[in-house]
C-alpha cells in the first residue's frame, strides 16, 4: 500500500474537537479502520516524536507516519489485522502501550442515551469503576 492509498486525514474540525477532548465519536477517527487492501491504524499521541506498531510478541509491524495534524499518526497494516501495541517515543521516555481504540467502544446505545440524560443507574458497570 502506498502513501496515496492511505485513508484521508480526519477533517480539521473533527481533529480539533478530538484534540480538545470534545469529539463525540473518537472511535470513528482512531484505532484500526478498513481500507480497500489493508487496515489503517490511527493514533493520537500529542507528545510523541515517533510511534512504532508492534505485535503482541514485541516484533515491529512498522513505524506510523505523522499526518498533517500534530500528534496524529497512521500506518497501513496487512490484512488480516492482528492485535497490536504502540511503542511511543517521547522526548523524555519511550513506553509500550495498548491502543485503547483497538478494542472498540464498550458503551451501547442505551448506555449512551441514559448517560446523556443523567439517568444511568449503573455507571460503575459500564465505565470500569470496579
């Protein structure tokens, strides 16, 4: 897959909302997304200077390319997409992390609706508070 076959970068207004923590669906921009011949993984790490994508054994799958948006990186991965981790290089440290957007949202439509109304009675079950 060439650079020209990558997914288009997120629209600027969506990225700005993401950077402010106000995007209503960050899963639409981040994590793995199918394209015609590969998966494209996007991640947002504002302090990163480089991001490598690793398989679960720690082997490199490649280095993510910075996009035009600061802090946003992407990389095409061959099909089928395998579980992966991110090695985030920052000026002061390097750390291996799980990409939280790899797993998808755990909230269902009813959960979102009830949370929006302020009527969800078991938030601790859906927001990981136990």
